[in-house]
């Protein structure tokens, strides 16, 4: 079977990690796999892509200064994408993220190529704007299948579309031998993009409260993003900068998790929670905000603790309890 996967980039991130894993898995089992990205040719993938997987970079990224310019640019992207998809002669196309899903569905209009679109966020709270939401609602009925992470996300869609929706949680990709080895230190760990929706500002405020009771406590936040300088400034404002490390991205999540004894996920919204599952898989106790993805992963008081979104005091109490 010839499978074409379409994703904006193969940079660091949960979606990129899963797409790479899917491509490598299917390729190792004899399928012909192509990944189309919007990146500039020559951009290196963050995760290791098998040599048997073809990666085609279309160089169609770019911001638009106005709505009119955006429409023109997107028409060019869709035209380029259509040619690239046709060149791979796919039996099926799998697209990831809502804007990409819209572009792919437009690109294959008039062909008989089946498209599976994968929504990667909580559609109730994480929308890309009115225009993209409208286009998705119009085009999603033309998809062969719509994949979401949770039953909560599936409930967003109308009865007409829901018959095409399939709920598939993400796989957990860690070594079976991975274990926690904190060496007696009290170290919290968090993993995710350094963006507002991940709520690391809330985590820093809760951490500062907990440090009043546990002055030896340290914390490592793995990830990169636009909020790095704000988070570093907040750590200084809270006088915890010496106890907080933001080392950036990592390809070895097991090593990052194994040095801690508590995982905390503080997202304001979360489609699923790859890092949360990885932390549980290596044996870390976990705390997560009670939003869409974590709510279907963690049973409060059984697998971990759930705390209300944006509640710093509840988060600090949960950390102290564990």
C-alpha cells in the first residue's frame, strides 16, 4: 500500500513524534510511505526518520500580511500540495492538524483519493479561527475518516459527521526497561512546548508555593517555545530561578523522565497528553489538569491526581500531597 502523510513540519512536538513513529512502523512492514511537509528543502527532522521513508519538503510555509494575501498564498499552497500528492500516487492520504486537513481536502477535491484527517487538539477550546473552523465544518464530511484522541473530542462533531469519527488514543513510545531513578532527590519534571496553553506559568507559581515547605525541591521543564523568556523572567520574579531548569528539547524522553520523582502537566487545554502517558509508563506519579485528554487518561486518585485548570493553589496542594 502507498500511504502519504501530510504534516506542516517534522520539528519537535507530539504530533511530529507520532507521525515519525507511524511512518517508520509502516515502512518496516513493507508499506510505501511518503511524508509531505511544508518546510524548506533540507530542513532536518527532529526525530529519526527511517531511510526507507520518502520525505518531500514543499517550501510552502510563510505568513501573510492581509486576508487577501493569505487567500492567494493558500491557493498556491493547495495547488502545490495537489501536485505533490498526485506525484506520490497514494492509495490513501493521512493529514494532521486542522489547517493542514483543510488544505489537503481542498487539494484532493475531484479525485478519488481517500483522506483520513487527524484532529490533534480539544476542538471545544482550541480553534484556529472562524474561517478555518468554517472550512473544516464544510470539508470534513468529504473525508474518509476523522480521527480524534478522545470521546470528548468526538462529541464536538454533528451527528452527520460523527459517523465518520474514530477515537484512537496515541501510542506510548518508551522502552519497556525504562524506570524511574531519582537518586533520592526531590525533582519535578514537566514536558511540553513553552507556550501559553501549556500553563507552565501556573506550574512556576505552584512550585514557588511548594518550595516554602520543601526548600530542596527542584524542577526541570523540557521543551522549547515562544514563552521561554517570559518563563525565565517569572522564575526570577518568584525567586526560584536557581531551582528551575529549562534545558530545551530532548530526543531521549525516557532519560528526562527517569531523573525525576513526580511529573506535572498543567495545560490550559490538551488534546491528549503524550508526555503524561510516557511519564506513567516509566512509573512516575503524575498530576494533570482536568481537561479533555488527561481526563480520559487519569482516574483521579487511582492513576494520578487531577486538578482544576488554572488553579494554582490546588496544583500546589496536589504536589505537596504526592
